[in-house]
């Protein structure tokens, strides 16, 4: 990923675009064919410092590049860049770099999905406590928890595929995007060779709404990363400790407190998510360029294009690693599930009372009282219920059955089928 | 749009969801059929103040609603909400409201597209100056300018269709999303009746990445609105004045300066775009809910769901109106095009010199000097070129042809075909 | 707070500004004095529907207001608004409403500070576990935790005082801010009467950087609210439960699970914080108005000015209430502190080893090993240390003293003095 | 500025902090004095690659640094970092780097102010057209336009001074901020030596609201830069061209169109402003760290602390340069002022009619009609007024005086006095 965003790669892509444009122009007979030999000698062999020295004088990056090529080539290359404008090169290059970055990011999302699928299936029936508002709610399975993340990243995969398509466009239509000095076939040729499609209608530049969508989807993916990271951080709190990030031998948690093992990977992912999300607004502010373009988007993209791709790449790789290597502590998971004195069964009792003829309102109240009593004083909710006068409508047999936690896993197969497709069996 | 977001509508949808869930449960034999009669009597007839009074006591909106239904019905409805959780109702309702809002927004985008298509085709060959960096560049046509916006809104239409699909989900899977107390067929039944699809895998709530995508696309659409608005504001500056917003008889521009006609609609659209864009980040911050859910997203969505839909709706309607009714001043457009003493032809001269054998570098320099000379002192660029010693390589015949501005419209048909499809002819 | 942002209040302030401007003009002899009688008859008595009907025609809010006043008054008021521009009224009114809102918000911050100070002092020496990364670190006191929040809100108080000062400006300098048709003494008079200061130098409007600062400080305060809310939510997790939000009799936690008591106030505050923070960017985007002003800021401020003030007000009041009424569970706090088998003392053992001559590196490693061993297998860290061969450098006497937790409170007085000032004793 | 944010500088500051802490501990008698000799040998002489190699193993930056110092020193330095935690070093270092950065930024703001003051005073009475909504409004002077920016940057200067003060804090209070293993005098000593003040009350870290304020103020300053940049871009549009950015000999505006001179510096500043503003939200999201700290802020600050300081520094220097060197075209300014056929005087005519006894409403209407008539057909507004039947209430003498544009500069001295203080005379 870093390689895509190196200066060297940029010049290579610029050269490739100029060469392809020349090829198309040669085919059209606009440009003499010998120019291609002169250009090809230069490919992949740039004196970056020299280019930058020229740029310092002309204050224009593409002109500096063209001047460099002109002075380095021993052929007549006056037809280089013929009829084109800088943004033809710059924007097509940006699209190509972003497209390649998306290829890598998609692979990384797949890695995250693989890790989630494997860990999810391994814990498919592992009962654990479900929590809403941070408070014990009802039993679920650990596999369901992870399967949810899998489904979210599967959505992100599809979103990124769409967003990648949006920016996989080529623009070789000249200074005003109206092909004034260029045949449209040049754009078609270059696009096809680079695996892009021609822009429908451009100004001097590719319209920035396309990129805004990409950065917005990056922001959504980052938010999903934050969601998983937050869950893992919570599960690693001392009082919970159902999960442990990989902690290598030799690693130190705190400079002051030798006993500490900290979920720093999850915290790091949380911070990185904030950064990737922060690129969304400037990318959107870039859309409203003036008239046929102004160049305010350029400084923004110099920051956010490499930073977003590299940061998101790093975060996804790190996340996949954590998911693959984290320790899931089944003992602790069971202990936490059993720590609530059975009040997690409150809804089952509520529904049993409704089945037995009580109004929902009355049932709710009596079960709430009984549960609160258990939490404050009692030893076990079902025992408490057993002795509760108002709850005697529930027969002992039914009460016994209520404690069977398999009840909560009856539809796990169904959900897994929907989430992973039939293949997972 | 406002109707969708009224309290009354909310309760109607809640009721519809509860009734549909009961219907499905009746089919399954879980719930006795008479409950449906009791519920149907209540439909569309809510005492909102009574519901709010109950909510003040129980501090829970759905429970207040259920209590209200219980006290208002003369039937035994203890099976109402059986096995369900509040979020089953809340999230399915939110999805439905957003889906309906999207239907309206899509229609509005179509209105914007219609206006753009009509005005664009009417000015298809109307030559005007193209500007980059706010500076005269080369001739384009006014139709191309508008066609670009058309293409952008066509993309936005497709994006919104996708985003609408993402949120058109139904969730009736209970407190932990694991169908512990409900058969999955209930969700399928309700979803199908409401024109939604069942959520793949839920926690207590529908995962918030779905909504984050919708608000992100809203933000992109707002940015596109800002782009058009900014263009129209620029074209209405006193010194440019190629366009005029509708200014009705009786309207006043300024309380102090009676001569003023201000592009306030465009400015208003710019401000509204900032607002819609501002909802993106909180929508993304909503994704990382804790564990199986926390309720922090709720207060955010109470603001941004109605505000984003209503504001975007208002902005799109206003934009369509401005585009439909704005005055395009052909005289002024021509005058501006002709005001640059012909230097807009500089690239044509540059390319003619390259054709004539001059290196691009030398040609650039000599044309640049000649253009600067024209701008600072001269009367007309082509005349200036004619008398320039270094430019004599260009034959007078070629020079004459360079002034023919039809050159700049040669590919307008091609671009319009791509933008509007073949149908536009 | 809601009253400040009602339409009625807006018109009252507009009227007050116009009347005060007339008073100043009367003093200058520019305007005849009888106008004041005509105006004063109208004060506090507006037909809002009529004003809105006029606005629908003239499409300008201030002109509609002036027309309404003209038609309602039975006096010659042609000198009303003499030499002024709409923004003189609009911006001075906005400043006044924001200033008044800040007065209320400052009171609310004081309420938060009072609650924090009281709870903090009551738990000044209450030992609890300090956590970094969600992991038990070393003992602190609960009072310190709350005192930190106090100090943060004390900073926010000062920041808001400064930000309030920034926006407490009056602008009566006409259409271009150059006092073309008005004597500067009019502005000085109105400012002084309203408790504002004259703007140093205005365009048509008060420069928007002033308001941007205010909304930025609102965003910081919201982030502080989120910090406290996050802490309280964490302390209320089932596994931690050191704190409990007020839960009134009759309140219901979940429509499905009667046993639940959820920290919904903290979660609600978290969501509200996201909203208030979201207003910062549009407020900053409002700064770069075009030339002497455009009106894009107006639609933004119609949303964010009331919404930010009302939301922040609500959040601060809610926060103060939670802090005042939350239950702090000393038993649970002690239990959590004691649950880590003594490894919290690891740094003390580390330092004791350094004191005894061991290198920091070696000491760190041996203590780390011993702590990990305790966490995985052992029963108590200090006992483990006692029997560890490498740790025998620490004498039994020193070891005994290490367990004395008063060690961790030795500087609490010092910190409280700094935080609350000497007064707290 | 770049130097402040180099790795080398970071290690130098870390070392300085550790040495100062040792000095304080030596004074207290906690630490033997010979350690200082061992440490001082190492100052300013770090093998960064070696430190990074250690960090790769221990996965902790400060521990890696301490290990490096331990292995590089030939003295017994086991008392190094005694009682401290990593954040004591990290946060104090961050504060110091930000404080130094602010020193530079304040100097840069002064440069901007100097340029604005000089250009403003040079054009103090240069009449130009004032524009609201991009539309000609009334005459102002060019100096007023620039003086407004001066006042805005003067405010920004004060804001940055305050924000700098907020973050100029030192934190040496150990792992939980409670001075458990350190005497508070250590912090006081280090703070005083570094020109910082001790944090009032810390957790493991300095509370992040302090930094959030700083980044928020950076965002406001960036927005002010955008405001000036937007103005300069507008004034450089081909149709306006009152101003020209410096364009050096050898510079090229466009690779395709040799005639172009583009306001790229203003556009670049606009883009950079978007970036600096984008750091505000993640800085605010950093405030709500969990409990006594989590480390999610760290990755965010690694990006935004150097990027914000360096980008803002670059932008301010660039802005000062543009303001200093831009060409102000007095001829064009006059031409634009005179291009509106005199309708800019409409308010004066309105007020003259009011003075002559007409109601404001009627006067407004007649002047509006007359101005619209002039703009659409007429040659000159005052001539038009002269012949208008309803306007004959204004005597010819008054009418003549209305054209005197000195009227609009009568209070320029007053405003300049307020803006620049009495000194400017």
C-alpha cells in the first residue's frame, strides 16, 4: 500500500498515461510514431530530485514532469501531452492509485471476514451473556456476536466494491473536458488499457463527488472497525475478561506497573477509526469546486488519499490479526453468564405468566419486583419465583424447563445460514 | 415529508407493526386470533397526550405506547408485543420512515434532473467561457456546464437507490436478536407486508452502519447541491451576471439598498448543504454501540433523521425550482466570452506551433509571452500573434481558422449522448 | 432557554433594537422624537401570523417586520430603521440571545460543578481501583475521579465566559459596516443599553469567527459531558456496578426484560454530545462568507443556534441531576478493588527492588512474571512475592508495609487543595 | 516547525524530562546524585534505530527509550523514571512541543497582521465597491476590507495565546495521577524548568479537553485563513481582477493554456484550511477517554499534532506572503466601482426621500423601481432619478450632493482607530 503512494509510483503512472495517450494519438495519425521510442526509454527511470528542482521554478508539478521528460529524452517529443491538460494526468493517476488501494483494502476486509467466520463458527453454540446498555440481558452465543461483525464487514465489502467502481474512471478530455483538442477515442484507449472506464462528462477534472463517496465509505468501514474494537476492549476489562488480545513474550504493558496487560490494539484501532472518519468532511467539502474547477481539492487529497488508504490498510490488517489471535476465555464467559443469579430468565417468566393468563402489565410488574428483589437480596431468581405467591400460576414443570438455556440457541442455525450462506455447514 | 416525521405517523406505524406481528403469531398459533379485532379498533386513532403522560411515568416510549393500547382496548390483548422488544418496533419504524423519505427524495432528484436536462439541452450549443481557478480558460457551452450537474445528480440518484435498499430492513427478532421467543417467520411476514427485507443478523437493534451509509449519501447529495449553488452564485455576481435567480414581483433584496437583487436561494442552499453534511459524523459515531446495543444513537437519530430528510427535501425542491426558473442571459454570456481579447485561443496557437515543428517548451513560452502582452497592453491576441516574429511559423490561413469557435463544440453531441443516453435526440 | 429561542422573543428583541436605535437618533437630532411613542405602543404585542404573511410576499424577514410595524403603528414612523441594514438587527439580536443562553449555560455548569464538588468531597478518601485501558492499575480514591471532572468543568466555565464575551457584540453600522448613514454613537448607545460592546469593525455582518469560537467551546463542553457520561456508563456495567443512575419507582428498563435497569441517562448524554459536537464544523464553515457577506450562514444558524443552546442546556441539567442523585455503592467499590489478588501493588514491589539495588530492567521482569503467575494461578500477589527466590531482597518488614493502601492517599489533600482551592477544608 | 516534530527532538525532550525529574528527586534525597552524570553523557546523542529496534520487541515506546538509556549508560541509573509513568514523559513532551509550535504560530499570525496593517493603511481611503451576496452594494474602501481581516487575526492571536496557556502544563504525577510514588515537588520543579505549569489534577494523562481547545482554535484560525483566501480568489476572477497574487517569472499557470495566471495560492490555502478544520472533531472525540485513561488518543495525536502545526504554519506563512506581495489594481477597482451606473447610491436616495417626508415603504418601492429600470435599460441612476416624477421631492441640490462618494469614508478614521489603536496615525 505504501508503494502505491510513493513519489516514484506517481511518476511511473504519469509516464504510462502519457505513453498510452501517445499510442492512441499515433493510431489516429495525430502524432508521429517515433515519439513512443523516445518515451519508452525513460519509463521507470526518473531522477526525482531533478523533477522537483524544475517544479520549484515553474511551480507546477505536471509541467515540471513534462519538462524533465523533454530534457531527458533524445527524441523529438513535442507531441507529448498533445491536447491534454495536467488534470488528465493527475486525476487518471489518482483514480488508478485509489483503485489499486481498494484492491488491497478489499483483500484486507476478506481477511477480517475470514477471521470472523472461523472464530464465529468455533464459538457458534458457546453460550455467553448478551448485554444491552452494558447490563446483562439474556443469553446469546459468542458466535452470534462475531457473526454480526462478519455480516457488517460483508456489507462493507460490497460498499467498497461499489465505491471503487465509482472512482475507477479515466479522464483524458483536455482543459475544459470538452475534447476540444483531443479525439474521445484517446480517452477510451487509455481507460481500457488501465482497467478504467471513461468519465461520462468532465470539467477540467473528474467530478469530486466520486471521491467523496469513496472517503465516506472509508469512514463507514472505520466506524465498523471502531465497533469491533470497542467490543473487544469491553470484553477485556478486568471485571469481564472474556477475551485477551495477543500479548507477546517480551511485551510490556506499562512502564510503571509490571502487572498490566492492556488492550492497546483495540484502543489503537479506535483512534485510527477517528482519523479515517475525519477525512470524510474535507472530501465532501472538495465537491463544490468553482466553475470548471479550482485547485483547492488538491492539497486536501495530497493528505487524505495516502493517509486514508494507508491508515485503513494498517487498521484492517491489525484487526484481522487481533481477531485471529485473540484468546477467547470460555471459563470466564460461563462464569459471567452465571453471575446474574438467573434474572436473565425474566422475559421467559414474563411470557409464561402471559401464557398462563395474566395481563402483560401485571406480569411485567410482578416479574420486575421479583428480579429486583433477587438482585438486591436473593440468591437465585427461579427459586425466588418458585416461592412468590403471585407467580404460582406457573407450574413447577414449566419453571424447570425455563432454566434450560438451549432455548436461546434454537435459531442459531437459521441465523448462521442467513449470515454465511449455506456453505458454512 | 413533514407528515412522515410527525408523532402521529410514528404511532400509526408502531401499531401497524404490532398488528402485523400479531397476525403472524396468530398464523403460528402462538397467539389467539381475537386479539386482532381489539387492536384494529384502535388503529389510526391515538390520544397522543395520554401516551406522553404515561411515558413521563415509565420513562420508556414503547412501553408507554403498549400501556396505552392495553388501557384503550376492550379486548384481552395480553399477547400484544409477545416475545418482542422495543427496538423491534422502533427500528422497523425508523427504517420504514427513512425508506418512504427516500422515495420522496428520489422523486426530488428526478425533478432536479429534469430541470437540468431541459435547460442543458436548450443551451447545448450556447458558447460561453469556461473558467478554471475563476479565470477564463477556453470556450465551452452552457449546456455542458449543466449537463455535468445532470450526470452528478444521476449518480446521486443511483447512490440513494442503493442506500435506500441498505436501510429497508425489518427487525423482529427480540431483545437479543436471536429469535429466542419468536419464530423467524414473524419477521419475514412483517417485512414482506411492509415492503422491507428481514435483517440478516441483528443485535437488539438493526446495525447502525446501514444508517451511517444513508446519512453519508445524504452528505454527498448535499455537497452536489452546494456545487450547483456555488456555480449559480458565481454566475450571478454583478461582474458576471450570466444567470439570475427568479425574483418575484414584490420581493425585496435588502432592507437598506433598494437596488439589490441577491442570489439568496443559492446562498440558502449552500447553508443547508453544510447542515446536511454535518449529520454524517454523528451518524458514523453511532455505529460503535456497546455490546448488543446501547441507546446513545437514539437521541442523535431523533435530531438527524427528520432534520436530514426534511432539509434535504426542502433543498432539492428549491434547487429544482431555481434551475427551472432561473434566467440565462445569452447576451451577457457572449459578452463575457468575448471580453478576454482572444487569449482563450492560446492552446490552439500552442498546438499549431507544435504542429509547425516547434518544441512544446519553446511554443509554450512564446505563446505565454504573447498572451500576457495582450492582457496587459494589446488589443487582440490573434492580431498580436499575427505580428509576432516567433509565431510566423503559423500560416495566416491556419491563424484564421483558429478563431472559429465551432472547434470547441465538435464533441458536444458525443458528450450529450453519453450523459443523457441516446434518447435525448 | 426555550423561551429565548421563541419567535416572540425574537420580535421583541428586534423591536427593542429598533427603539433603542431611534432613541439614539433622536438624541442626535436625526430623527424626530414622536416616533418613539408610536413604537412603544407596539412593544411586546406582535401578530406573528401577520408578520409571516408579509414575509411570504417580500421574502425578507426584517423587511416583513418593518412593514408590519409600519402598518400597525398610528404614528409617522418613516424614520424607523433609518440608515440601518437588516443585519444590524439580526446580528445584534443573535448575539443577545446567545449571550443570554450563555448566562443560563454558565449557571448549569455551576450546578454540575456543585454536584461534583459535593460528591467528590464525600468520597475524598474512598479507595477504589484506578483503571487504565479498562484494566485495574493502582488504587485511587473515588473523590479524585470526580474531582478531575470538577476541574474539567471549571475550565469549561472559564472557556464559556471568554466565548460569551467574544459574541457579546452589537452591530449598528449599516449595510457595509462603514457607518455611511449612521453616526457611530448610535451603535454605542444600543450596545450599552443591551449590555453588549460595539463590534470593532464589521462588514454587513458581525464576523462569524466570533460565533465559531462559541460553537467550538460548546463542542468541547459536550465532549466533557461525554467523558463523564462514559465513565458513569462504565461504572454501571453489570460486572462493575460501582454506581447506579437514579431509577424512579414506576420506571421500566426494557419492554421485554423486566429485570433490567439501564444507564440510559448516561447513554442519552453521549448521544446529545455527538449532536452538539456536530455543530462545530458548520459553524466554522460559516466563517468564510463572500466579500462583505453572503447569507449562507443564516440557514445554518437557524438550526444550530437554538439547537446547540437547548441541547447543551438539557444535557447539563440532566448531568447535574445524575451526579447529584446517582447511588455510589461503596461495598461494590471495595469488592472490585480487592478482586485483583493484590497485583495492583506491582509498582510498589518494583520500586522496593530498585531501592534494594536491583536494576529497573531486572526488577520489572521478575515482578511482571510474578504478577502474571498470580493472575493465572496464584491466590495473592504479596504471598507470591514472599516465596519468590529473586524477590527475597525485599525484607519481610518492607513487604508488610507495601500492603498498606493509605500509601495511595497521601497526596489527596494536596490535590484537592489545588482543585477546589483552600476553601474546601 | 518541522524540527519540533522530528523524532530526534522527541527523544531530546524525553531525556530532558527524565533528567529534570532526577534532579528534583536528588534534591529530595530519593535518588543518588551520581545518576545525573550518567544521564548527561547521553543527552543529545541518540541512536534512533537502536531505540526503534527495542520498541519492536517490547511494543512500548517509553520503555524502549528507557531500556536504551539503561544499556547506553555506564552508570547505575536504576533510579531513572523512579515513580513515574510513561505518560508523565509523553504528555509533558507533547505539551512542550505544542507550546513551542504555538510560539511560532503566534509569530506567523503577527506576520499576517503586519502585512494586513501595511496594505490596509496604504489603501485606507481607496474607494472600492462593497459587495454583499456577490452583488454590488455600496462604496467602501479597500483598506476597510483588509482592516476587517486584521481585526479577525488580532482576535485569533489572543485566542491562540489563551489556548497555548491551556496546554502549557506539565504532568509528573505517576500512573494514576495521584503522586503515589512521587513527591509533588518533582512536578513543580520540572514544570518550572520547562516553562510549564503543573497540571491541576491528572489521571494517568493530562485531560484531553485542553488539547481539544487548542485544535478547535486551530480550526477557527484555519477558517479565518479560508475567509481571506476566498476574498482574494474572488477579487482575482477574470471579470473582477482587483487583485493579483504574486506570479513569478518562469512560473506557468496551466500545462495546456499558456495565457493563464491562476490564483493557486488562495486555492491552496482554502484546501489547507479544510484539512486543519478536519482535525477538530477527532481532537474532541479524544476527550472521553475511559476511566483513568485509554490510549485511543495516541494514534490520533500522532497524526494531528504535527500535521496541524506544520500545515497551519505553512498556511500562515503563505498567507502573509500573498498579502505582502499581491498586486492591488487601483484602476480596476475604480472601474468596477463605476460599473453599476450609480445604483449603489440607492440607499442615499431612499433616505433623502424619507427626509423629504415620504414613508419608508413608498420610498423603497419607488427607488427599487428606478434602480431596476436603470440596471435593465437606463444609463445612469441619478439621471434616472432626476427625471422620475415621484422622486421630484428631492431637490436638485441634494441630488448633486448624493453623488459625492466621500460620504462613504466619513467614519473610516474612527474605524481604523478602533481597529489598530491610536498608534496607527
